């Protein structure tokens, strides 16, 4: 991915069969509908963890990396790139 961002976002998720499903997120007054989860991983940050997700939003034509911080329960967008 080419555009480094690292900004706070609002995210709508739900749990299904003990798995987190990301439905959509809002960044800079635009709502991005997540159509596919590509990958997920955990990053250690001292005594805490951040969970990272690579998602595709086909309607906007982008692939994004999102992160959830278990320390403060906040989401942020890390990177964004166009699907081409």
C-alpha cells in the first residue's frame, strides 16, 4: 500500500461465530463499505496488542489497512491504496 495515514476512524463491526466482522468505517466524512477481509494479524505494543486488518472496499475501489488498539479500544486507518 502506498498512502500512509494513521488517523482515527469510526468503525461498525459485529461478532459472528466468534470472529470479528468489519461492516463499514467512516473516514473524512466518507463511508467505506467493507466487502472483503484479506488478512489479519496481531502486533505487540508493550503489554498490549493492536489487531490489524487488510480490507477491500469495492464501491470506493480501495484496499485499506485498519488497526484496533486493545489499550484504548480505538480504530485507525493505517494505509490506503487504489485497487488497480
